[in-house]
């Protein structure tokens, strides 16, 4: 104490005058002076002061802590330093003290990490085998990004990937934390550039000093910025964070300013003190994933799957039935002689086909059967008509004209033509009746070979070669002549058959001849006798379809003692018959 | 680790960007200069026992069409003023830039870099002008973006000046 002693005289050297006064004072104030002295001694004695303080210190701390955080802020460096010092001096004691808590904390951290891994694994597995998962897998294949990344992005509501603590004035980075999924570039430069962009925006739009850019959007990233007096907190968010996260940032800024006001105030480029703000910043690294939809019950799943299966099968059957029906109708429509005017498919009952049908066309039931439709499946209402389709007209001509198998027909635009081979009578009859076949306007048979005429011609050639010899002056058959006559009779028999098949008669001339050794009258007579002898020999009466002329030719320069045959081929000619 | 913000200032086309291009870590394109008006680079130097990270704010060259945004200067711990030795006007401009910097952030360390020392025969900035600047107490260094001469020294000089504060 540097003040004047109350026991001393206020006048100093005027001892004589103050002595009575002091004595009086001692008498009057002795108890108080004693108490003052005791108090002075108590105050001067540190041991006493500490004792006194110990009595009120807990309550004083409690009162101050309730009022504000100044005590906490003031004590933190001292306590931290004391703890550091203690740890340095006696690390074992600290290790022993922390062991129970540390072991538990480590176990908890490992369990939490494993839990996240299992949850992540579950999510990946779930998404791998779901429809949504297949969709995401396709997206991964298309974009070339890992499947896990697609799963994460698509199931992510939001995730705070990075948090920057930036000195507001200098733009220097004070602290930076990031989640494991984030790939941060240089945080120092990002911090400065972020500040530059904020300055740029504020300058550009003449915003006030306290106004600033609070949000940036870059693709699916958003940067939310919360500003404090000395520092800003910028959070890089993937996805859509709830507005309540702004409160988290605001509280973080306030907390950092409260806890580190002094380092912020005195910041000269050393960011070391802000290591202490890592926990606060890390608490902002939060994420939220989409909650998987409520798992449906197995019964509902089976019912849904069954219903889906039934629908799929029904659709498949419907599509197949429609496809086969279209095929059957198309086959009917393409069939010659059938015209489909209406084709109706009924779910419940027989299908219906209406239209026209030529009797000569293929049976529509057979066509439908080829496509799986029985008689009861389709009701046919086909009215008869005469089709002008080429296939049907040729079929009709064959039927009407009773054409031999060797005859081929062609039909084009009303013109019927025949080719192949046929006997003369049929050829004649076809010419007569073909124009009356339905659909035929003209008929031609130039390419049709007449088989009757060809046969007559061939037999006539053979018969012409038959020469029956006679002796000089005789009309009697010698044995050798009889033999030749028999062969001639065989040929005549063949011609008789041809004529019979053709429905007509054929004229044959038996010509007797003589040599020039006799007179003309003798020769004429004997040649006639010889012809008659042969007619008798071959028994002309047996040939009902042959008409014979006997002729005695007499002697000519070329003649000899023979009888020959001549066939009048045109006698059975259809043309001739027509004429 | 100590961080410091440094602004690089100079007239248009004095070679600020080229000067540091080979010596700094950069993740941003030069187009930032013409859009936002600033490009951020980073340079680490060691001064004594201290590692110092210099966050370089390469500001778009000031000319008659575009003024420097003073907001960018705020919080700067030092300046690198760059002039083109072949253009006297860019050197004279540094007086104005330095005054603007002082009015914006106060008296902070700075170093004047006269660039294009590889073209010294063509210089328009004479010894008298350089001497006058030195007499005013300025630290003047000659640099070349082409050869790299003096660039590291410039970063070291500004870092030392700032740490001395």
C-alpha cells in the first residue's frame, strides 16, 4: 500500500498538536482500528486471500459461466497449456487415465465405420438387383462412371463435401476439411478465388459492405457461404441441402468467432491456431441419403409378380393370337377364288369371316386348319361366285371340258389357251365349248398336238409298206402273200381302234395291180380280183370303223403283181369333220 | 506455415502473368483475368526457418479501359508492382499504383519489378529513373519473364519484407 497510514498524523511533523488528537482517536476508534488492521493483514497475506477465494470460487465460476463464455475463453489457453505440459511431463499417467475412455471411443469409432460400410454395401447390393439398380447400371455403362458412384449420386439427397474457413479480409485459408468422397483442388487457391469472386460480385452490383455472395451453384454442386465479422465459412454441397443447414453454418461461424476471437483479430497469416476449429468444421460434413422405400410384404410381392406375369402372358397370348389370325386371314385373301370382305376376331366365341368363294377354290377350312383354327373356331359366311382368277378359270376349263391330263391350260385377261396333246375329238369339242366356260372370252389351241392324226399317220406309213405279191396271171394267195396279208390285217386293226376311239370311220383303199405282160383288159380284171382276194383275206367286215374301197389299177409303168393299201388320213380329220 | 496475400499490379501487358507463370502453382486459366479481373496463383518460399505460402492475386493490367477493383487489394500483405522496361510509361504508372495501394490497404511492403531485362538495350527506363526510385526507398529488381532472371529473388524479397514487419 502506498497511501498514508491512518495511524499516522495527517499533519506530518506537527507532532505536538496531533498527539492529543491521536490519543482521543485511539480511545474512540480503538475497536475499529483493530479490525482495520486485521483486515489489512488479511489482505496482505496471500495465504489468507487464497483461503477466502476458495470459499467463493466455485460459485463465482458457476455464476460467470451462466452469464457468458468469457471465463471459458480465458481459461482455455491456460488449461490447454497445462494439459500439454502435464502430458509432456508424465505421459503415462495421462495414458492410464484416458485408457478406459479411449478404448471405448476407438471401439465406437470402428463400429460406426463398419456400420457405414455395411449400410453402403447393403445399399449397393439392394440397388444392384433392383429395376432401379439395373437402370443405374445402364447409366454407369453409358457414362463410363463407376457403378458405386452412380448409386451414391442417385441415392444422395445431399452431402457436404468440403468446408472452408476463410479469413474475411485477406481471403487466406484458415482451415479446410473435406469428406472422403470429395476430391478437392488446392484449398488455399480455392479460398482466395472464392473471396475474389465474392468481391467481384459485390463490386459489380454495388452491394453494401456487409452484403455479399451467399450462394453459388455449379452443376449439382452448391456453395453456401456464411459470413462472420472476421471469417467466413463456405460449405461445398452436392445435392440439395435443407435450409436448416444454413443454421448449422451460422452456428459454426458464431462458435468459431466466440472461441477464436483473438486469433482471428490478430491474424497475420499463421493459420496454426485454427487447427482448433477443425471439429466445428467437421461437424458440418454431413450427408443425407434417400430413405429406401418401404419394403413390400412377400405375399404382396408374389401377388404383384403373379399379376404381372399373368398380364405379360395374356399380352403375349393376345399378340400371338392376333398374329396368327392376321396370318390366317392373309392366307385366305391370297387364295385364288376366295374374297374376304370382313374378318372379325372375337375374344369370346368363334371368329367370323365373310366374303365370296368360287366352288373350285381350295377349301377355306383347310387353309384355316393350317393356322391352327378348327371348324368350330371360325364361322364362314362365303357366298358362291365365279372367280376370274387365272388358277380358278383354268381349273374350271379343265373340269368343264374334261380335258385329258396331257392338256395344259393358260389364262390371261379372258384368253384361254391350251397346249400339250389331245385326241382329235376332244380338240374339236374343246373348240366348241371353251368359249362358254365362265370367264373365258377367247380360246386358242395352236400349241395343242392332235394325237389321233399322229397315230393315223404312223399306222398309214406302216400300211403303205405292206405289198402283197401274186403269181403271174393269178389272183390266188400264195402262202407267202397270205403271211403279208396277215401283217396288213394287224395294221388295219390298229387303225380301226384309232377310228373307233375318235368316234368316226376311216377310209382305206385296197389297190390291186398287174404287170404289163397281159392285155389291159386282162390286167384290169386280174388286178381287181387280186384286191378282192386281199379284202377277203383280211376280212374287211371285221373292221367296223373302217370303210374299204377296192380298186383294180391294171398295169402301169410302175406297177407289178401286188396288192397295196392306201389310207385316206383326212377322212377322220376333225377339221374335215367340222367342215 | 505462414500465408500471405500478395497483389501483383502493373499496366496492361507488362508481363505480370508471364513473369510468374513458370514459377508458381496454378489451377486457374488466364481467362479469369479478362473475366473476373484476377487470377489466383500460389508460390511457396522459405525465408530463414519459415515456410511462407504466397497467395498471388494477379490482377488484370490497368489501362484506360479497365481500372483495378480496389476490393481485390483488401487484406494484401504486400505488393509486386511490375513495369515493362521498354515502356517508360508503365514505370511511371507505378507511382500512381503505389499511392492507390497505400490508400487502399495502408503502408505495406512492396517490390518494384522492371521486367524484360533480356531486352535491356531497348529499355526506355533509364538509370536515372531507377535511381530516383531507389532513392525513395523502393526495392527495385530487374526481371525477365523470358529467362527467369530475378523472379525467384523477387518473391524472396517481398516475402522477407513482409516477415520483417
